[in-house]
C-alpha cells in the first residue's frame, strides 16, 4: 500500500528546522537590540563610556565585561547570543571595568543597577517573541 504525498510531506518537514532558525535569529537580534537600548538608557552617565560599552554579540562577550547570560539553542549552537556591559582596561584608556561596581555597588558606593532591571523588565516579552518566531518559522516552512 503506497501513501500519496509522502515525499512532499517529508520535503516540507525537512525545511522546518532551517525556517525556525532563520526566524529565531532575526528575532534574537531584534530583542537583543531593544534590550541593549533600554540598558543604555538606564546606565549612569557621568562620561557616557559605560552606556557606550553595553552591547550584544553572537558568541562570547569581550573579556572583562559583565555577562548578562548566554542564550543558546543547544551546546555548540550557532544561535548563541550574549548581552554584556563594560570592557577591560584602565578608566583613563576608555576601559569600563567599573560596570559591575555600578550594577552591584561596593561597600563604599550604593548600587546603580541598569543591567538586570532592564533584563527583568524585558524577559517576558523576549520569551514571547521567541515563541512566536518559532511558530512563524513553522508556518513559513509549511
């Protein structure tokens, strides 16, 4: 007994993973940009260097930065994005090693959080947007 349309069905099913990855990649970039923009607005602005040091990247954050976290589909995935703040180096050389001092405070300075408040405020929206991107990817492939 032969099943009609099986090969067409299998072709469509094979397209789903790529379509999902494409949609999720676009959405991750959009959400990371929005999150970074909010963090920059909340960052203390004595010189503006700290706000300018906040960014996102595919892969690992620059050394010396605070890493919000890494979101990856699976170990070794190409869908791994990292949001970070600060950079190694002396303050006079443009380094913003003090990002963690601003975020968490020290015994001599109160905290001026900008990083995690922005993340907590956007977390639910980001998760929802990524879920919709997965659904969109499936719909586009079929």
